[in-house]
C-alpha cells in the first residue's frame, strides 16, 4: 500500500482513492479470515490494475500458501519482487516459498539477497538457520540462529536451536537452550514438555516433573506431557494415578502404541497380567518394530511362566535392539526354562558382555551356573555381581529389588562366600521397587509411602489447575504450583541446583500475577 | 443284468443323482426317436417328459442361486436411473457408509475396501459394496479388485452371457427361442415353468454368441459393458402370458415376473410383483427377492423392516437373519451385523458366512484366539471349505494367538491351495507380516517382494516395502514405492500418510500437505494425520 | 547342589520398558484375512474357468482347421 502512495499522482487522482480503499478492504478481509471475500476483492483489484497491484498479488500469494498451493504462491511472490524489487519482504516471501517446497539451497540464496536489503532482520537469520539445518550444515545453522536470537528472541528460534543440538547428540547444550527458551516463554507447552523430556532422559526427575507439571497446567490434556508424566508415575509405582491420566488421553489418541504400552505396564504393575498382555498385544499390532513393547511382552510372559511365547517375543525384540544386555538375560531365562541350557549360557554370556552395569544379569547367570553344578562359574559371576552393586552404590544410592537381594543372599550362602558385605541396608519396603538405573533417596531418609502419593496428587492437581486458571491470585488455586513438589528426590548433578528452584518460582509467581492481572 | 431300465426312467435317475451331463444326452436320444422333437405336443407324453427333463437338466448345469446373484455391467452402474441423490440422511443409505457405528476397528487396525468399508469375512457375487463412484474407478476396478471384491462379481456376467449355452450345448442351442410359440407354452404350466427357467438361466437369445464381441476387455479382465435386456424380454413375455393364463392366481409366476423386472432394472415394477406374490403366498424366497429390490433402490431401512417382519412369521429363519446381518454390514454397522450373525449361528452352526464374518470381527478386535476357534471349527471342513482362504486365515489367527507351531504349516498349505497368483500373493503378504512379527526384516522384505512377483498391483506390499526401505535409509526408493502404492489404492490411508511423513522429513512441505489431505480423506479420524496437517498449516500461516 | 533348601531361581525385573515419548513413524498396512467365498461364487468362478477353457479350445480347433485348409 505504501508504494501506491509514493507513485506520482497527476492523471489518476480520482482512481487512486478507490485503489487504496480496495487494498484496505483486501487487508481487512484477510485479517478477518474472510478468504472468499478477500479473493473477490483481489480479483477486482487485479482487473483494475491489469495485474500490477503489488498488494493484491501479495495477498493472493498468501492465500495460496494457506491453501497449501505453495508453487502458485511462489510464482506470485516472484511477481511481487518484479513489481517492487526493493522490498526485502517480497524476497523473504519468495525464499520462504522455496523453503516450503524443500528447495533449501535456493531459499538460502534468496534470503541472502534479502539480507542485503535489510541487515538486521531476525526472521532472515532465523530462516537461514533453518535452511542450513535441513542441509545439515549444523554449525552455520547454529550461528545464524544465534544471530537471530540476538536481534530478537522468539520461541521458534530457541526450538530450532535446541533441535539442532539434539540432532548433534548434545543433550546438555540442548537443555541450556530450552531452559533459556522456557525462561523467555514460560507458557509454551511445547517447550516445557521438550525440556521435561530431556531432564527425564538424564534422570533428573525433579526438574522433569516440574516442567511437565507446568505444561499440564496450561494444557491438561497435552498428550506428550501426559505420556511422559505418566511414565514417571509408573516408575514410582503410582499405577492407578497413571492409568487415570492415560484414560483421559486414550479417548483422543485411540491407537497410540506408546500409550497402550504404558497402560499395559500399569496393569503389569498391578499384577493384572491378562489385561497387560491384551494392551501390549494391541500396541505390538500397531507398532511391530517397537522393541520396548516386545521386551514387555516377553517379560510378562516370563512372569506368567509361558516360556515359549516369551522366547518368541524376546527373540523378536533382540532383532530390533541387538545391543541390549537385559534382553539377552531375559532370553536366557526363557531358554533355561525351555531346557536349552547351552543356548541359555550363550545368551547370558552375551548379556554380561553387553551390559556391564546391571547386577541382575550376573546374578541370574550365577543361578543358572550353580543349578548346573558349575560352582566355579557361579562364584565368578557372583563376585562380578558384587562389584556391580558396589559401583552402583557409589555413584548413586538406590533401592534394590528385595527379591533380588534375597536371592543374592541365598546364592551367597549356597556358594559359602560368608556373610555378604554387599547388602548393608535392611530390606526395603516392598512398595519401593526401582529399576537398577533409577536414582532415589538413600534408605536413611526413607520416603514415606505418602510422598509417592504426593507426586501423584501434585500431578493431578497440576493437571486440574488449568480449570481453575480463571481465579485471580487466589492462594488455594495456585498453591500446588508455586511450591515445588515435596519429593525427596536426590538432587541431580548440575551447578544451578540450589538457587534456581526458588528463584525461578519467584519469577513464575510474578509472571503469573501480572498475567492474571491483565486478564 | 438282463433288465434294462426304461430309458426315460434312466434319464430321470441320472437327474436325481445330479448327473446333469449324462441326463440330457439320454433325453436327446429319446427325443430323436419322436417326430418334432423340438416342439413337444400334447399327444406325445413321453417326449414331453423327456423334453422337460432335458430342459431342467441343462438348467441345473448352469444354475446359480438367483438370490445370491447380483450383477451389473459397468454402463448400468453408471447410468443407473435409480441412483439416489448423494444427499441421504446418514445411516439410511448404502452408498454412504459413514463412520463405523460404536467402535468397530478403524482403518488403522482393519484394512478397508475402496468403498471405505472394512473388508468382510465373506464374499458373495454382489456388487453393492464394491460399487465404484466414478467411471474411472469402475474401469480401474478390475485391476485392484482383489482388495475390494472378487473378479467374478464382474465376470459372472461374462459367464452368463451366452456361455451357459456354450457349456451345455456346444453344438448349438437346444432351444431356439425365435421359433417358439410362447402362447402355446404358456398354456401348459409344467412345460412353461421348465422353459422359463431355461431361458432365464441360459440367456441364449442371441444366436451364435461370439464372446469377444459382446465383451470388452479392459486390461486383462473381461468386462461386460451392458446387459442384453432383450434376453429377459422373452422370459418376461412367457411369464406374462402364463400368469394371465393362470388368472393372476399363481404366485410363482408373479415371482418370476418380478425377477425379470429386476433383471431389466425396473425395480418398482418388480416390487409390485413380489408384494402381490407375498400376499397370495407367504414365502421366504419371495421376501428375499423383495429385499434385493430395496437394496437396489438404496433403501436399506425398508429392507431391514421387511426382514424383521418376516422373522415374526418365520421365526429363526436363517436366510432372513443372514439378510439382516448383511445389510448391517453394508451399512458399516459391524456390531449389529455381528449380533445377527451370532443369531444365525445359533440356528445353524454350520453357516459358513456367519462363521467367517464373526471370525474376522474377532481377529480385528484383538481376539485372535476366539477367531481361531471359529475358523478351526470342523464344520467348515465338513462343509467342504478347504481352500487357500481358510488356511490363510487359520495361519494368521494361529500366529497372533501365539500358536507358533501351526502358523507356518497353515500358511504353507494356503499357498499350495492357491488357485491363482492373486491368492498366492495375499498369502505371501501375510507371511511378510509373520516375518515382521518375529523381527526378521530381511525375510519380511523377501516375502513382500514375492507378493509383488505374484501380483504386481498389490498396493499393501508396495507400502510395506517402502516402510522397510525407509528403515534402511533408502529414502528415494521408499518414495517411489509409496507413489506406486497410493496410485494403485487411493482409498488406503497408509501410503498417503507415509508419503506425507517422508516429505515432511525432507522438508517438501507442499507435497506433504497434499498427501496428508489425501490421507485425511481416506481416514478422517487418523490422529497422526490430523497432527501433521496442523503442523503444516502452522508453517504456512507464519509470515 | 542345594540340599533341602529352596531352589535357586532367576529373578525377573519388576519394571518393564516404558515409553516416554511418541515419535511418529510410518505405518504398515495390516495383515489381511481373506474373505471366504460363497458356494455361488465358487460355482461362478468354476464356470468362468470352464468357459474360458472351452473358448480356448474352440479357438485352437479353429486355428488348426485353418492351417489344414491352407495346406
């Protein structure tokens, strides 16, 4: 529209106002999403101006893009560039169209042209970064995205930068980026969930929970957040709470394999094996390549002493995940019970070689060897097990499965190793079972059962918080959120540990207050 | 054996023992001995009897249950004046299956046919569920028929048109209709009835039928372009005369007239005849014929009503129960269809159709063990069902029910029983799934390749091969395979969705969007497609 | 070997593998149960095969006849 005004007026004085008015009309319709009316106005304008009205062409191009007709929109944007070669915006649109068509190199060239006209445009930097990313020029991409951030911070830029770090396998850097992103944009559920998932990956459960919980307050039915949060609840044994959460999402995601997998394992945790198998088989039908589902099917069938089926599922799993020691261990258990001792041994060998941390692997191998009369071999594995237990105790304190402890003591006794020095703590409450790799509080400050429920409750109220968001800064409604959950989880390694919870929660409270005030 | 049977008696005995080839020969000998053997007169009762017998035997040879048969040529389908306007209330039309009622398996679980309905457990030579919407689809149908409906539903017509007499009378037609005095026959009920059936099932009104001239070839498959309506005119003329002679009191002729009208596409007239016949004599068969008329008029609810009322008068009648079940299935109401099939089984536990449909419902509802019970029932074998399909299904059920020892033997047997390459292809395809299930992707790859070797148009195999290629990182191969799959089977959502996902991954968002829209059309409730479209729209909306 | 003691058995893990996120992947087309055919359909198919066979033989006979008459 600006360009129209700059044109010399002499002969067309009476027409100009009409053109201007129509441009305004086009603009209005577009903003209001009256696309049909918009198209009519555009058509009229183009007829009047014999196709020379830049703005009309521009908006038509935008409309094409919205409809997914990218090629057409590209051509129109190119027309705009011809009509007005000095507009950086036109070039940007051409470049964006090229990008949407997957023509990343060409897009970069045009963006560079646009940059010549307008140096400090964050959008250009951002999009250059994204194009470079697709071309796998990661370093360039990172530079450009950082440039963009310096000019102007934006959720998308952070997200892209984070994604690149992840593509490079640099989880720590990714977390840094997402943290900044979340600071900048604390209500973006996508960012919150991604960050939560990253913390979960690292085993930083408190932080993971914090961010996932936040995501759920803004979007209580956020599938990604629920899946991740639910899996955390399951890990802590809160199967019923997890199931309730899952049921909510199951309506909108009826055929989600990970969901059915987790639901199945909730039932497993509650010892409802038939239900577990039903769910797991459905998950497997929908996602036959997913090794985790096959692992679980194997595990459940082993628990039910259906060794042939277990073998079937586990050997399939091994095909998809050939370097997981635990799978070979389970396979060995199946083989043992199918009376194929030779292959069971081979499987254990493989398991022990691949998994150097899990004491359960060596324990079970020891059991087999002992039962086969190989005292020496059994002893060797037993000592290996002790080593692993010690290593684990040093790096993080954890609860071992009481059944494992019990069996280990029995094996020790049978092998006459004397009073076992490995197991210094008393057998834990049977509810607090953890996987060997999951860190948690030491026995001296044994968390009461209640705290697990607190986790579940906190999550529940966090999920329900969204409904009460309209309340002004009422203490009751916001209380569950402002305090970090009272989980006695072991602090994770990281420099910013001690101060940030309070600091960030202060900031959050401020932001929330101001946001609520403006509503 | 000094006693020689009276020749007519011999012929009759052959007929009774279903020796339909031998019987007419014997009759011919008899007829040759009498003068005017083509036109029996009232004085020669033996030759009359022989004539009737021969006529009936020839009819039996090519007789198929009329009720089961429901065939059209392409042009009829396209020019069907009875085609109901597209705007019908949901749940009232067979052409708009709508969404499945109350939780049947979605296309993510159970494969669908080109009409968007889930594949059924049983197939009859009927076209309704396979009715293509456009001429293009109709022409393409034969090549992709294997996922939708059997070849013979289209080519059954081909068989009937002139070939019936080819099978029975290679030397030339036994009865030359142009020389018959229909009025005379109309007055002799027994002769008339035999003659009528002969005409109706032989359709050899056209002299010296040359198959190729009446049948077009599209691709490799013969396809009738039109019905020769004049064929039924003769039958109709005879029936009209006969019914008049019977003073409109013979319900049997009314039904035959109805059948002729049906074949001529005059459904309202057919309806009148059947209704009139029913008033005179309540017969299950007539009800079934009338229901077919309503089916053709796209009035499934009327048909349902008719059946249900029929059940009041004929409680527990299997054919009526089955009719109801079929309608519900056509209307994509799987739960109700299953209910009625179960009723059928209560009455007749050898009913193959019910067994097959319930079995397949169970399989696709995560109950392969129960499905196995159905397919394994000795009844099926007793009923003579021993074919590729049965063993294929047994094999699949065994696998998913974790009876691994039986899986491969069943599937092997299915392969050995395959009657053509298309059937073999399907078995290889399922073997591919078994291979995936045990984690042997190389084997799966081979199986899907073998599927294509047997049937070069197997869309599902192309799709699955594409998925395997993607896992190996061969993006270009995967892309090409998906394009083939989606063009072969545009009603399947999987290739469209996969193509959209692939395009999205490489950044070609336009192609991704177009493919995602196609996926949505095929399967509107597919969550992953919806999310992909949402993401793409966000990209497009950003300035 | 243990004497009179409870036998030593393997210990199974109590937690399985949980899915924490849903990465959208490509979908396979599902296994196909093959519809069983009705008696009518079987008969029709058989008739079709027979008819095709008859036509083929007729054509062969015709061709032979032509060849003979040309000689």
